[in-house]
C-alpha cells in the first residue's frame, strides 16, 4: 500500500483493469476509486483514453469554489467582550465590499479565525500572508475599533487550498441548473473499472466530510459487488 504518492496518469481501459502511473512506479488494479477534487480531475490527471464526454462535462459543471481562513493571534488577555466560539459576520465598509466572518477564541484559544470566500479568496490565493493579514486586520479594526489592532499579531497563518496542487479549491459547487452532474459523476465508468467519489459526488451532502465519506463507501460497495460478480 502506498500513501503520499501522487497519481499522474490513469490508463483505465487495460485488459487487466486500471493502470495508475506515479513517480514511484505503476499500480495495476482491477478497479480504481478516484476521490480527488474536481479541480485536480480537471487539470492534473491525464486519462488514457480520454474520459467520456459526459464525464468531462460533469467535471466542468462542478468547478471548485474557495473558502479561505486566516488565524490571527491575540497577544494580550483582552477578549473584546466575545465569549469562546462566538461567530460574527463583520459589517461591510460599503455595499459591494466582500463579506468576511470571524470565529472568536475557538475552544478558548488565543486567536480569531477569519473566513473569506469566493472572488476575494481567489484574489488573495497567492498573496503573501502579510497582505492577507492586512485585509483581515482592516476588517477587525472596522469592527472592534482601530485601537484593538495593537492586540493582534501583524501576520497570521493563512490556508492555501486554492493553490495547493492536491486540492485547487475548497469544495465543488454545481453551476446553475447542473446539480445532476453530481449523480452522473458518481456512476461507475468503463464497466465498473473507474469510479469517482468524494464530496462533489454526493447529491444531498455535497461540500461535507459526511458526503465524501458516504460517496466513498458507496463506490467501495459497487467495486466489491463487481469483483464478487466477476469471481463468480
Ligand atoms: C474552510 C472549510 C471549512 C469546512 N468546514 C466543514 C465542516 O464544518 N463540516 C464538513 O463536513 N465539511 C467541511 N468542509 C468540507 C470538507 O473539508 C470537504 O468536503 C471534504 O474534505 C472533502 O473530502 P474529499 O475526500 O471529497 O476530498 P479531499 O479532502 O480534497 O481529499 C482528496 C485527497 O486526494 C489527494 N490527492 C489529490 N491529488 C492526488 C493525486 N494526483 N494522487 C493521489 N492523491 C491525490 C489529496 O491529497 C487529498 O488527500 C470545509 C472545507 C473548507 C475548505
């Protein structure tokens, strides 16, 4: 069993089943369940032969959205009247400015976690931590008063899911009118050799760990049934 190994190419119509190419060598399998994000499916995996047009269309219908986080430490005992775990949507400086929300003192810890998504998150996806911190601090300052900023670290810890080649986003969203793509992507392909699973493939629980887990379990059951059937 290989962990931490990047699959780069998938030959999914081999006589034996599926051949996966990795920098460590090849893996031959009767079937493969792919649980990578649709961002990875769309840009980083090579399929031989090319995927059926319906699968490619389903992947394109489920692009990755982005929700990013920044953790900013507070360097004093000041808690600004917020109890542990308080979640606040920060007021926007003007109509049209991006939304940002804050989780104060998660589990009683000494930091706030700021959430920002969509266009703002993509625009800041490659920005240095200092620039993202300045954006978050400005919002904190608008909410708590600029004097409060002296209590917070200048620079926070920023998530990088948008640019991390293992994810390329936070979770998949369905383009308007294309939610059925989730169901289609979850079907077995290549006579059951190739299955897709993960949060993007769950109709009711998309975007959650529970959806990812359930869709993986469903794909595993389908492969088991197929293998038992072919063993006769
Ligand atoms: C800010 C934020 C908050 C969230 N909050 C919640 C929450 O409160 N509750 C909740 O249920 N969900 C939450 N989610 C969503 C949840 O994290 C995802 O829905 C879930 O992790 C998706 O799981 P997955 O297995 O489908 O995909 P992933 O977690 O993306 O797993 C895919 C795996 O594939 C691996 N991989 C990628 N490329 C390759 C390759 N080429 N070869 C081999 N392996 C590869 C990756 O390393 C990764 O391990 C949140 C997400 C974000 C971003």
